[in-house]
């Protein structure tokens, strides 16, 4: 049989309960309703001392006796609800920087509420974390709203979640017009490219920056630089993408201006060499015409030589005209060998005047590349012209074209004066040049053009040991 607890046992039990309640990290209190006054009958726990209170401040007192009137009135509303028998009444309170969550439960006897007991837990750390989170949220909201760049957030289905004011100004659509629908800024012909990029980001979970064109509400194309980044949840799963868009139309215009300026500069420098190259066949033509006039005879072999000289002049002039006049930028499959030979033909006169011999080797049957032939010619002209000018005492320039790892490598190597090692890292900067009469624009545009073609341009050189330029271009599928 179970032994009935003695009075001593019961006393020890109640002492233990009291000690547990007094030492708890939270707080437990009770109150009753005395003629409409909610009077506290019990209060214990470490939370009470954290708020600067002890038992005598609470027990036998109403809320208004130890709390400011406004806080007391707000909490009394919850007391009323609990006294009316409502279960699950909760509220958050604060005193002297300590935040707590109180849960009230009515105690009934014979169906009537006779007392309300409440348990409180310290939520100070949680509230601080929430406040920090709110500050961070407001800071991020401020950054998004005040950013000069257009910012757009889309979900994994491609629907717009949020755009900022700069995005609205850039593209012309308001946030209300965009939220919940697919982005209308991608031109139809670039849909596949856009899907490919978003899938790539969601696959490797890395941000990607690229330059492209997008259309605004008026249907106009805008040159932009876009950085797409994944937004992840606490489990590392991508839940959205954020796109930061910068209008680079003015930069593109500046680059185009530099490109045209560089081209005109090259054309001007080529003029002297071309004049010399054209003067030679003109002298031959004049001599044959005088001979024919004096002898009043016409020989077939003389006519063939004259026609050959005319074709030569026509070829040179055509190359110069194609290179100098504005051309639409069209990407198409091109034979790299044909482009190289046309450029060599254009610069042959300058090479001859400088005592330079140009050799070209095409290794194997090279596949075509997708490029703008005018732009790639401009790169070849600039690099080859630099090589010729770097070889003032004569020598040879070797051009080798070959395929390697699904890329075409065009290597142009000269035997010229070379470039100081400490100057190599600055090549390609606007207006930085190692030539007395140079502008630095030519090489800058070469880097830009090759980058736009998703290729790479690298230079190796040393003083008095010549220079090697490698141009790498992706092979067309």
C-alpha cells in the first residue's frame, strides 16, 4: 500500500515548488478581482528582479501601482479578457528594457473564475534580434529605394516581386504594372539567352554580370549592364533572383566615338603608305601608255600587266574604304584566314616602307568564327600596325592562326623593340601609350572588341626581345 504523505512531506513539497517558482528564469503571478480591482496575490521568478521589482512591489497591488498609467491600462484589457474566462490570452510587455511574453489562464471553481494565473518568459533577446532585423530591413529598403541603379526582384517562376523607382524610370513601367507578371523588358529575339542565364544562375547559385540590350515601355532598346544574383532562404535554397541594372548607353556611345576616332587615326596614318603603294602601279601604267603612244602598237602582255596593276590598286582602295566607312555591326560566320589576308593586303605598303616582311601560317582547315568582320579587322589592323611600328629597323612579323581547345588563336609576333615589363599591366588604358605620337585608344578598343566577342587578348613582351600578341576567339558551333 502507498504511504500517505505526512504533514512534513507536504511542507517539504511546497517548499520545493516555491523554490522552483522563485528561481525560474521567467515569472509566475496570480491575481483576483476584488470589486472590479485586479489585485495580485502572488509573484515569483528571476524575471521580476530583472525588471527592478520584488514581491512587495506587486503582491496586494494593482497594475497602476507599479506601472505607468498607459501601460497599466493596456495590460488591464487582457486581465479583463482572462477574467471573463477566455483561454489563451497573451500579450507582450516591457519594463526597463526587459521584454516578456505573458500567457494568462483562468482558474475555475464550480464553473466560475476565481483566479487568473500567468506565466511569463523573457523574450528580450528575441525582441533585440527582431529590432536589428527591422533596422536591417529598413536599411535594405532605403538602399533599394535610393539606388541610382534599377533593381528588380523576381521569383523562381520569373514573376516580378518588386522594382525600385530607378527601374521604373529606366524602363517606363510602374511597379503596379509589373508586380505579379513576367518581365516585359527582354526583346523576343533574346528570350533564349535570358532563360539560359537564369537557369545557369539557379544551377550554380552564383551571381553573373553581363552586358546586353533591353527594351523599355516605348519599345526602344537600351544598352544595359545587368548583375543577376540568387536570393536564398535559410536552407540555402534559391527563392528569388535580384537584378541590378545600370544604363550604359552613354558609355557605349563614348566607346563608339573612340572606336571611330581610332579608325580615322589609323586611316590617316595609312594614307602615306597607300599613296606610295598606288604610285608604283601608276608609274607602270604611265610608262606602258607612253610606250604604246610612241610605238602606236598595243601588245597583249602589256595590257595584262596594266589590268593587273589596276586590279591591285582597286583592291587596296576597296580595303581602305571598307575599313574606313561606317559599317553596320553584324555578327556572322567569318573565315579568319580571309580576314587576316585582307588586313595584310591593306598594311603591306606600310610594312614595305619599314623594311618589314609579314609571314602568315594558317594551320589546318580552321572553323569559322561568329564575329563582326569590320570590328575584328580593326583589331588586326591595330595589332599588326603596332608590330610594324615597333620594328623600325626592319625585320619580320610572324602571324600564326590555329585551333586549340575549341578556340581560334591568332598569334602575332614581331622582332621589334619590345615593351618594358612594368608597362604591360597598363596597356589598354585610355590615353596610355608607349609611342610618342600614340593616343592609347587603339589598344583600348582592341581589348573592348575582343571582350565583346567573348574572347581574350593577351600581350607578352620584353625590351629588345619583341612582342607577342595572342588573340583568342571562340569557335562557332
